[in-house]
């Protein structure tokens, strides 16, 4: 009888531990060992995600062209849109013809009535469409740049202004434009974490382009190294961690909730990602 009671007590303890809401729970994990893992992701804009040697490669469509221009010295590696954007615009005009108009948007509206749409094409988003997070969560991933040019971003807590999923059919189709992220119908945080010329990791919030915090850009210090990055959000506290060391913690007095998450690249960026793990936190 004593042994039976001990067994029952042990089982009860294990079950209670497994059900303990105070423990973090794994929401999803990606090791990119199978093409089937890509079905959980959605691309918006000019780019693609594919698996090579067990890594997720994120590559903008026009990166090969821009890499050639950079290596020929015709444009710099500083992610200067004034240098490269007309090359991308010409390439996309040839690709899309009259449909190129969807890649233009008004960036800064004013009261003078002389607002002119600007070309904003060339960047892309790579969203996880299957596993939105709870309001408290952490996102971990390995990152290595494959070309030392900016800009790499992670986007999280993305929801429609009305609380609906960003993949709801009520949303208009998106094409990877910055205005869709900042001035459209979407709330989100985004951290630009690889910018070797600016040397800062900038946390911003949408709607708008509000800069919340400038932290140190750790992952651009050694382009040949693979870094383990983590974004942790608990209520209004957002923490950015690299290789186990806290880079910064910022507290938002009016925090967003959970939502969709993913990565955003500008046209000159190229990188590999691996070992993505997302946890819901108590």
C-alpha cells in the first residue's frame, strides 16, 4: 500500500508540473532539415526563403544584381536606397509592366496636396503563418550573415488594428512595402538587428515608425560568426539577448499583445537562419 501511494503521489506531481501554467511552453521549433517546414511560412514582396545544407536562407529577389553592382563599386554596401533603388525599380518594371504601380506609395503625407507616390519595392517579409504567439513569449534563432550588408529585421506582435490576424482575408494583399508595416492596418514591433554601418539595433513600433530604443548591434561585429539571438516579451518588457547576454531591455507603457512574427530583409541583405524556437511564457 505504501508503494502504491508513493507511485500515485509521483504521478500526480509529474502531471501537475506538466500542467503548471507558470512554465514556459514550446510553441514551435524549426531545424530546417525538411522542405516540409517551409509550408508554415508566407513570403510577401521580392524575396524567397529556401533550405540549403540544413539552414534557412533568406534572399531578396534582386540581391544577385545588387551584389554585382556592389562588387563593381557602382553602389556602396551601406544600404543607401538613393544608390540602388533605381536599379531595382527598372528591374521590377521589366518584370511587372503596368502592375509595378502597386509598389509605389505615399510616404509622408502633407497638407499641400503635392504628395507623390514613391517607389518602395525590393524588400520582403518572411512570416510564420501557423504559430502566432501569446502576449508573453520568446523567439530564439541562430543568425549568420552571408553578405555584410544591411538590413535584417525581426517583426513580432503583429496584429490587425482591430485585433484580427494579419492573414485575415479582410486585409488587402501586401507586397513587402515599408508603408504596409508602418502606416497600414497593422500593429507590430520590429527590431533591426544587423546594421554594420549604423552599429545600432533599433526597436520600433507601429503604427508609425516610432523609435523606442537604440541598442548595440552585436551581430554585425563578426560577419563570419553564427550568433544565437532571442527576443523576449513579458507584458510591456522587451528584452533583446545575444549569445546569452542581454543587449537591452525596454519597457513599453502601452504594450502590444502577441501575434504573428517573422523576418524582414531589405534588398541588399542575405543571411541564414536556423534553430528557430518560439515559447509562450507565463
